[in-house]
C-alpha cells in the first residue's frame, strides 16, 4: 500500500555534506536542535506542574466551579492566539525570537500571579495574570516546532515532530503532574507553583542558549514580503485551501478533550470514583507517560505507512473508543486502580496517533509551509479554550457522562476529516494504468 507521506524528493533543511550523522540525527532529531528538545521538555515540566491540581486548588481557596472554568477559558483564548502567532511571527522574526518572547511572558505573568493575585485571591487580577500567561508556552514550544519544520529533512519530518511531542507531553502533563504529586504533599500547593517557575527558567535557558542552528535565528518569510502579509497569510490560507482549514480543526479536536478533562476529570476520579489526589495525579502521569512513548512510535509509523491514515485510524477513531472507556470502565468497576491506569494508558496511546499531523500540514501547502504551521498552531491553541468552554457549558446540564460523549463524537469527526487530507502530490497523481494484456502466443515465444 502506498504511503500518503511525500516522497523524499524535496528535502528541507541543510544539504547533506556527506559527513557521518550524529547519534541524535540517527534518532531523527534535526541537526543542531538536540538541546532544544531537552529545553522544551524541562520548560513544559514546569508549565505542566499545575495541570492536575490547579483547578481543585483554586476551588479549595474559594473560587466557584464556573469561575475556575472561566479562568481556564480565558487562558485558552490567549494561548490560541499565541499559538497562531508562533507560526506567523516565526515567518516574520525567526523562531528563536518568538521563543524568547514566550519565555519572558511566562515568567513575568507567573510572578505577578504568584506574588499578588493568588495570595489575595483577587479574581480580576487572576484573570489578567493567568490569562495573559497563556501566551507564554505556545510562543516558546510551538516556535520551536516551526524551527523543526524549517530544518528537518522531509523524509524524517514525522519522526522529528514525534520527538517534539515526546518532549512536549513528557512535560505537560506527564512529568509535571508526577512532580506535583510528590511536591504538593511535601511543600504545599502554593510553593509548588513557585517551584514550577524555576523549571521554566531552566528549560528556557537550555533551549535559547545551547541551540545554535542558524535557520531559526532569521525570519523564514521571503525578504521582500510585507510584514502584514506575512502575519495574516495563514488566515488567508485557511480560506484558499479548505484542507488546511480541515487540518486545523483536526488539530483542535486532538487536544480539546485533554484540556477539558483537566477541568472535569479531577473531581470525577477523586469524588465519584474515590481516588486520592495523589492517585489521580499519578494516573495522569501514566496516561501521558504512555503517550510520550507512542508519540515516537506513531511519528515513525506515519513516515512509513502514511501520515493521513495514521492520524485518522490511530488518532481519531482510536480516541473515540478509548475516551469512552476512560469513563465507563471506572464507573462500572469502581475505583479499581489498576484498571483505571489501564484505560488511562490506552487513551494516552491513541492520543499520540495525531502526531503525524504536524508533518502532514506543511505538505498540504508546500509553497506556504510557515503559514500552514501557523494554521496548525491556531488549531492547537484553540483547543485550550474550547475544551474548558465545552465543560463550562455542558457539565451542568449533561454531567461528566454527557461531556465524554461530546468529546467522543468530536474524535470520530476528526477521523473522517483526516481521511480527506490528501496532499497535492496524491491529488495530482494519475490513476494507475492497468497492465496491457499479453499478446496472443507470447507464452509460446511467438
């Protein structure tokens, strides 16, 4: 069966110099970016420390469930705008400067939140500081993803983005939640948030000072292109290329439930199922520990067997089934922790099926790869507020069960849309020509 991944006839990144590749290149990491993957991992550990407990912590401090959901929604809106800007501004400024902007924003607004907003529980200031901190991680992490897309050879692009998502989800929420599960009982929830700031600083310094690959230091757009055309080109591309728009929707659906689950599942597993907070945080860590392993596997699988089919069947339709299992198995069998861990791991594995979408999207618009990545990142950012917003709207009337069915339906929709994401090379390929019938008597050597 032919793969829907492009053939390696037009590789991106630096030309082959004939030298022996470093061990990181043999693993599929682009030349010169290895420290960036480590920096993203450490940064996202810091960003992910709060992911499993911030919602119940703020509720314990007196915020209503609706206010908590609104706080996460505002955060998601700013994150979605920043995710789009990470691609558009990388074209304009270069990925490294975009990462620097995200690094500074995260630190500044986190200090404001922890020093003033949280101690006073001033809700407008919480909305301002936490909401604007949402611009930080998308600029930093997705700026690096654009750097990867601009540098990696196309034949290994699926594997390279697999390493990115390995680092990204290794931090948020996997190792971040695991870190919180040990620190919160020891030093308290508030001090743990300060500890997360230190991790973000460390990760940012690793990536920004140790990555020396030169592509990311300069703007990616052509020298003569006007700034506004560069900045808004990805939005125009959504209208010109419907497959880019569909791909952005698929990317949004990919993590809509993830961010929605972080709002509604902590209470479901701790209050309804009966797990302790530490057990819930470790369950979350197991879910995404499995996910980070499968990020690598599905990235490589997409390079070999087709990005589009991997996203549709392993991601979209796989998550349709496992998201339902994540609710019904614990509900039917109670708080049997081993089974809760099992279904959490299955969900984490299928969630990784979307990894090849980061390779597929720029191939849908080969002449506008930066703009295609901006559209992809717009979908990624939109999920951070759509997920909590769906929970805020439907949790009251439908309960957790109804929210789960909404998410499962979205996953099924994404599988259907992914099957439609054919690259220009696939769409333009001539149909196979049937073999000509053999001449009469040919078998006898006439």
